[in-house]
């Protein structure tokens, strides 16, 4: 089957879709939690538990996403997930008990799994094979601006209206996002002859290495980003230093896009993984040199930005394009579970060991991550599989 040409406008429309979807789901509590707590009398942990339940639901439905993509196509699946998030924003305005709040977040989790990065990227690979790699990078560039756009937007809305009314505005953004994803062509999934593939269809070793690698890197990244304000405050730095995280994240993704095909997924994986322990060493030096703490915020923001691209593009080197959705649907489950657990785990580490102790734990984990990356890269090179590019 001939692979269709990837439309240039798709990077923009899909990127805007992801910017909105992340902004009205994952980043929503960051702006609305205090207003909801004042109005309904719930504590911040009780409110954020909804997001944790959503991430657990994402892991629960993950094995079924590949089948949905194969049967209905990426456009319908991503659009359905987007509409579920929009409907959840409306439903949240009617919640008055924690039970109903959590129930809505469980529905939101289904929508998030069907419409955020992982499902969209699987759709793009199903449709366009290796062509999708550059578009994936460009989409993450736009999606990475979600917090920068929706945190100030949510704050501005809360200054002039109730949080319930602001959520209705978010729901309207969700409808706009669903319209944008209509630009995703409704083709049948890509089918490639097995004789033409250079990566073995069934290699459980690759799968387990990838799953473990992504699970650990997700645990460290999510835990670190969630408790970043505590890290900044522990060194007596102003909260505004946190902006360096966003600058690093967006800047690194932009550089990756500009690097083009010269930076293969294997090289990006190795570079990102080796930079992680070095970055934590810089952060641990913050007790002696305060500027090192600021450097850590900027540097790990950059690493966190590249991790999203690594997670999406590394399977293109490890597995066949036609098995991308099925493989990632299963292999990302440990990472999704780690994403749900990491905020609580790092809260315990910070309380028990202190910020510095938690940083040492993170450094130890990043050394394991680097070792896994080296193993993956060496294994692929020994197999003689050429680096694939778009």
C-alpha cells in the first residue's frame, strides 16, 4: 500500500489540537484548584487526586487504543477523546461531591488517552510511517506551550467569572480543538509488507527495555516537574525562576526540529539520557553555587521537553511502523502508572529525605536510565538496523 503524502498544514492543526487538549485537561487543576477549594471546601490533595485517577484510567484503557485506531481511524478516535474532555469540563461544573468529581475525572482520563500525544502520534505513524517523525516533533513544540497559554488564560478568566463559567469556556475550546483535528485525514492504517521491514516484528527484549526505560524516565521527569516550586524555594530563589523550565522545554524542542534528520531517534535518546545525570549533578551543586540551581531548572526543562519526543520517536527505530500503535499501547502502561504515582512518591521522598536526598535518589535513577539507553542503542547498532529518518 502506498503511503500518502503528509500535508504541511497538519503540523499546525494537530499542534493546536494538542495545545488545547493539554491545557483544558492536565494543566487545568493548576489554575482552578484554589478556586474550587474555596468554593467547595475541598483540600488541594483531594482535588488533585482526580488527575491521578485520570492517569490511572489512561493506563487502564491503553491496551485497547490500538484496536480502536485500527477499526475507526485516528481522526475519529482523537476527535472522540477531545469531545470527551470538553464534555467533562461541562460535567465538572455540576459536581458538588468528591465522588462525582472523581467520576468525571475517570471519564476525562479516557478522553485524555484517546486524544493526547500517544494516540495522535500512533495515528500519524499509522497513516504516514516514517514521514511522521518530523511532524511529531513539531506537534510537541506547540503542545509544550499549553501551560504557558492556559495557566495565564485560566487565571484571567477566574478574575472575571466563577470557576464553573470558566470551565464552560474551556469546553468551548475543546469543541474548537475537535474541529481542528478534522484536518487529520481519514485514511485506513498503513500496511507495510513484512518483507520490506528491517526491524523484527517480535522482539520482546526490545519491548521490555523500552517499557522500563520510559517508565523510569517518566517517573523522574513527572516527579521533578510536579515538585519544582519546592526545589526552587529550597535554594531561596524567586518563583519566577520556574519560567526557565518552560524556556528550556520549548527551546530544546525547537532545536530538535531545526536539527532535522541529522538527529536520529537513537542519537536523541542517547544524548538525552546521558544529559540527565549531569543535570542532577548541577542541581546538587546548588547548595554551593546558587546559579547551579537555576541552571538545573533550565537544563532539566530542556531534557523534559526532549523526553516527549524520545518516547514518541524511539519506537520507530525499535519496531515496525505498522505495529507502532499496538506496541506503544501496551508498553507505555508502566510509564503511565509511574506518572500517576510519581507526585506522591516524590512528596514522600522530599519529606523523608529532604530536597537534596530526593535529588540523590533521582541521580541514581538517571544512571540506570542512561545504562538502559546505552544498551538499547548498542543492541540496535549490532543488529545493523539503519537509522530511520523522515
